[in-house]
C-alpha cells in the first residue's frame, strides 16, 4: 500500500498540537494503559486500520500485555483472558464504534456496566480514546497509511 500523504506534520501543525493534548488528557484519565491499548486495537480491528492495529499491538506490548491477549482481542467475548473492566471497555469500544444502521450502540445496560467498572474521569478518557482511535482510523484508511510506518 502506498501512502497518499507524505508530509502529514506540515499539513497543519495546530492539528497535531491538539492531538498531543488529547493524548495527554487520555493518559491523565487514570485508565490502565493495557486497557487503552486493547480498546485502540479493537476499534482499529473493526475499522480495518492496519496502521492503528500495528500501533496498538506495540502499545500493548510496551504496557506489558501478552501476545495471547493481544492476539485474541478480536474474540474477547469467547476468550478467558480479560477482566470484567477490560470486557466493559471493549464492549463500550464496539458499541461506540459500530454506529451503522441497526446497531444497538451504547445501550443503557452497557453504560451501567461501564459505570460499575470505571470512574467518570476514566469513562471520559475511554470515550476520548475510542473517538480519537476512530478519528485516526478514518484518516489512515483515507490516506492509505501502511502498517509499520510512524506518524511524525
């Protein structure tokens, strides 16, 4: 795959400053980095973004996650490797990402499950991680960002 946009930083430096601030806000939200990486990975799998899948696996490994968990996140409901909090975060990620016609989205039951596992500050960070991942997935799919390449 050939990248359609070679000099992403020069396109609009204010955008990248804002993105850095969003990453800082997510990091300060108190969510375990392993959960953030799992969420990033699952959203990126749903959207078919190879660059973000690659980055999420690297982030998960950096946070100390295992190959076994990273390889099975696509089937997290059937895999025994995830905590209740991780399952709630993954369900939220799927519900917020799958907004197509007929998808249930984030139901009240799902929201209650998330609230039972996370504080409001953590939920804010999770929602921002999900939204930012969807943002990057769409950019990367549009410009054909290949897996293994880095921004910047």
